[in-house]
C-alpha cells in the first residue's frame, strides 16, 4: 500500500519513529494509503530546515519570491485533473467539484499572493515637514499553517501562499483525514525546484504533530482553520507564548429569505448553499429562515429541488453529492438527525444513509436532509453539524429574524435574499457575521477580508489582511 511521506528540507522522508496511520477512501470505506504519524521530533526537524532556509528566502526581492510561487501555481494548473481526482478520492467529494472549485482555487491562491506582493505599497506618515515615519513589514521567521479536511488543498494553500509570499518559512500540517493533495504539493515543490526548507509539510494527528507545532518555541505564528474547540485548545497553548494567531473556526450560518426575493434564485442558491460539498463547508447556510408569506411555497420548491440532487459515486459526472468524509463524521451527522427528531423536528426529505451498490456499499453516503418544525434555539439549530442537514424556520419580521439569526455562538457568514436595497444593507449591518452575501452565496474575491466574529474565529485572512498577519510591522521615525 502506498506510504505518503513528510516533506522536510526539500526532501521526502519517512517519520522519525517510522509509524503510519490509515488513510481512508470515504466512497468505499476502505484504507487506500498510509500517512506518516509524525511527532515532535519531525516537527523539530522541519523547524530546523525552515530556520536554515529563512535568511536566503526572506532576503529575496518580492519579484523573485513571486516567480517561485507562480511556478507552484503553474504546475498545479498543469496537474489539475490529477489533483482533482486525488482530492475527490481522499475526501469523497464529487470529482467535478474538485475540478471546478478546489484545485482551481489552490492554483489561484498561489497566483493571487504571488502577484499581490508585486503591488504592495508601504505606509508613510509625514509629520508636517519636520520629520516622517515609514513602516517596514518584515517576515516573522518560521510559521505554522494547520488546515482541515473539508477543502483540503484549497485551504492549505490559502494559508501557505501568503505566509511564503511575505518572506516566511512554513511548517504546514494538512488534516490527517485528507492528506493526499498536500503530499502531491510536496512532489510539485520538488518538480519545480522550490527552494529547500522554505515549505515543510509534516503529516500526522492534530494532538501529536499539530500540537507539537503549536508548542514549538521557534514558531512565531499559527494560522489555523478547523473546529472551534480545537481553536480554543490551540489558543490556550499559543497565547502564553505570545505567538500571533489567526483562527478560522466553525459556523452555523443563517440564510434569510424575505418574501420580496427573486424566488427562483433564492431556491436555487439556497440548495447549493446547504448541500455543496455534502454540507461540509464552513460557509454553508444550514439554517434557512423564510418569511411566513412565502414559507409554504418555498418549502415545496426547495424540497423538490433537493430531491433532484443525485447522491452518487464521486467520479460520476451526474453526482451532485458524494460521500461525507469519514465514518465517525457520518455517525455524528446521523446522531444530529436523530436529535432533531427528538427535539420535535419533522424530516421533509432525507434523514438516512444511502445504500449504494458495490464497490461503494461500505461508503459514507448520506441523503440531503431537510427538517422543519424546530425552535430556533434548540441544539439542532445552535450546534454546528457540518453535513448535509438543513433546517427551515418561518419568521414574520426583520427584527425577529435578526434575533434568531444572531442567537448562536457563531458568526461566520450570512446570506440575505431580498429585492429591497435598504433592507438588504440594514440586515447586513446588523447581522453578527464576518461575511455577508446579498442574493448570492460563496462568491469570493480574494482581496476581501475573510473570517468570523464570536466563536467563529479571531483575525481575518484574505488579501492584504493575510500579508499583514504574516509580517511584523516596524515603524521607523526620522526627525530632522
Ligand atoms: P479540526 O479542528 O478537528 O482539525 C483541523 C486541523 O487541526 C487538523 O489538521 C487537525 O489535525 C489539527 N488539530 C487537531 N487538534 C489539534 C491540536 N490540539 N493542536 C494542533 N492542531 C490540531 O477540524 P476538522 O474536523 O478538520 O474541520 C472541520 C471544522 O473546520 C468545522 O468546524 C468547520 O467549520 C471548520 N472550518 C472553518 C473554516 C473557516 O474558514 N472558518 C473553513 C473550513 C472549515
């Protein structure tokens, strides 16, 4: 069986202790490769390589660093279909989705930050002709990037690219649940002659390799995307060490549909927002609030559309949904569906595991599930399920829906459907979330700040926010 390897100091290598973990193919429910079970000793080796590479990498001009990052982007573009196939196999998502969203976005992440640094301007503050200040933004040194399983290469590269672009060396850990495309990225680094030690990829468990990165005293910053509980654990270790932290955490996003919306558009986009990537996107609209006047009509049209979502083999062109990422995650989602019923919810569609023919009969396939009849403050409507489960809740007034939408501990994203311009902007102002879409969902402009309020995170990624995070601002004052 194929054994993945760490990538340290420009070379692929086995973990120091020689131990490996099983890597499952979710659509078949079978182990198909092994990944290094790295520990603190592997992280130490990666940090040593990063520190050795830092003086030369940070001394390069932005234009030179840009060329190295563009080489990664171009090679990802050349190997796009192969990477998409690997992502689909490793994660369970439809190949079409990986091919049209995940891998193109990984390519664009590198290209975006490679070119962003060519246009960077430094800050200058004139003190009325008597003196001036300028601000140097200097790289931090060795930084850690830790990413989740839902959008594997997409989110991995979203962190690595700005960290490298701003002159840091990186120790990165992909999720142990979906390590494969990060492994392919290490091959790509070797293929394009990426400078050794600048990017190091260490595989393994969060509580072992991940935690060793957070505890390491040489690592200056942690950029983390994952669950809120993990974020809290990381913060409790990194904060007393005064490391910089960017935490992108969970969500329970409201999708608010007013009765004056473009109805067909609201139904279509809400379906995608609820079930794209099997509902495993932190931005998925998992709580749909519908104004009472159109509630029944929306419910009927929405359920009809959801019935048309084909759950199938990830590689099949017609599959709109594939498998969820693991057996444990499937069980967690099913337990929430059970809880929803105990809390008084009625299942309008779905609710069960999908029986698939061989070779997918052991795969983790779930029906897209629509539930109504729950109170806004029950556990099903407050806790992140992170699967193909959505609830429908009627509302009467703008005030009421804001209260319900803002009632969770999370504050990541929100979608609003209305034709009333004033109302759209008023709700956008009053909603507690870091990202708001009006009449659309998941439209991304890589220049914009990305992140959550409340327990959805601390800090922002994206554009210059990310480049600022990965640098230390040093003000230099000159007085005549
Ligand atoms: P997770 O928190 O279990 O794991 C995320 C990463 O952290 C993995 O690489 C894991 O190995 C590592 N990790 C776990 N424990 C660690 C520790 N003690 N120290 C250091 N690293 C550790 O999350 P997951 O299950 O992989 O991903 C799903 C979660 O991610 C959901 O809550 C989802 O909302 C969230 N998410 C958020 C965003 C966002 O941008 N806000 C994007 C995608 C996913």
